[in-house]
């Protein structure tokens, strides 16, 4: 029977346990996306804390694909020195680090993108800050190349794996979702057509990094918006990826327009509120052969272990609990199975805007009180 602290392998990448630090936004990079020493130290602490795999904050593959300030970019070779220092910081602690590649598409604004945002279709939906420009075939081809070039850099910079961000309303998800994809050409309409863009991205990345380098994807099981991606279409997309050779699928759900079903839900106070994407992940796991990760509201050791041992999920991903407790994995592995201290208030993101880096404001206040 599988357990949380099994050693496992994803396409040659050996992981010491089944805990994954899911991608988030740290806000610790320069204006141009260059990673800082502060970010390298942040990942070093996570590796020292024993998490099996660290997935970086979402990193834009082209400048107009940036969304938030302090977001990491992997659009240029100029960041080689800082990127190699970042991966070395993790490897020095015997950790593994996977970079998440993203293009925000219509989920950014002209002030940040320095142009009209690009999207599959020129539609005004709640998750888009302003009306985007419909992408031309040339735009699509150029962004596919940008993902491949970002993957090339990632491998050169020493990352252990790549994850494509196909969830949470970003560009790959925008093509998948009928809510944001109203195209009438070969990239829109049927689920086969809506899968075309992400398959082109995947194949370009795979061709660039080779068959023996781990390539993962984060995929919405459902968008939780009217007319959005359904679990049925998500299963279809996951099956196509599985057949194409994807090495693992991380299942999430929701967008910024999903009301109380956004990806980062608040007030997770009891076990029945945890694991809110587990049912989606189980359905995708049943339909595929590749390893499946699930993210969404895990706080207790019992629910985390149960999802692996009883529900058949391969990896459990968390973000906010590791912001408060970088050594949570180590604590659990040493027998202290009390729940994560995270109270799901989302206060950790406020300093990212105000102070150039996320941290747990509750933990910070407690430390101040005790000094």
C-alpha cells in the first residue's frame, strides 16, 4: 500500500516523498522577472524542510504573458546566473525543483503586458481585467515557440522538471475552456480543437527537452464558471496528454471568477472542507495511467495520507501551508502529525504586493509577540 513518505520516481526524477509544493506567486523577483537571492533562499528553506518536489511560482514565457508584480520570468537567457544560483540552492539541500511555465493570456492588463492582452478570443469575461485581442495564427505559433524556448532554458539552468500551467484561467486553460474560447477555426469549437493549442505546446516542449526529462502539467478538473471547462472535457484532455506521454498531471480547479470555488479558498477549518479537488483528481486518475497529483485545501496529515493510501492519488500538493511552515514535511515525517498551522486566510499574499515577497503574517505577528 502506498504511503505519504514513499520514495518515488517521475521519469527518472527521484522524489523522497509524495508531498509537492504547488506553484504560487511569491512576488520576489525584479521588475523584469529576474529571480532574487531572497527567492533562492526561500526555495532553499523549502528543500531543507523536506518537501519532495518544489514547483516554482508561475514563470512567464514572454513579457506580455506576465500578470503580477515580482513574478518570475524565463523569457531570456540573461537570467542564467541567477537561475543557476536558485537551482543550486535547492540541490545543495538534496531537493528537487520544477519550474512552472505560464502565459497569462487575457488574465493580465495592458499596463503590465505593455500591449493589449492576448487571448484565444476577444471576449469580455469576469476573469479578464479588460478586453483582450484575439490571437492570430502567427501569435499562436510564436507563443508555442516561446514555451519551447523557456523549456530549453529551464533544462540548461538546472531545473529537474517542467510544469505547464494549464489551469486557473491562464492561456492554456483559456483555449481549453468554451467560456473563453469562441474561435471557429481549428483551435475552437470541439474539445479536440480546444485541446490543439496545449498539445502543440506540449509536443514543442517535449521535442526540446527530450523523452527522458520530466514534463508535467497543472490542469483544471473544472472551471466552476458557467459555460467553463467541465470534468468530462477535462478527462478527455487528460487522456490525450496521457497518450502523448505527459509524466504527471496536477489536478486543480477554478479561476479568479469562480466565486467561493476559486483555487485558493478561505476558511478551511475542518477535515470535510479539505481536499476540495479530490473528486476531480480521482476521476482523472481513473481515466489515465500517468501519476496524478492533487492540490486544494489539504491541511491535516490524516486526509493527506488517506488520499494516497485509500484514494490512489500519487502526490499531494500544497502551497499556503508551506508558506507558514516550510518544514511541514519534515515535521510530519518525524511523527508530529498535528495539522498544518495555515488558517487559509490568504493574508500571506498581501506582503507580496506591499513588501516584495509573501510570508505568513500570522506567524510573523506571533514571533513579534514572543520577542
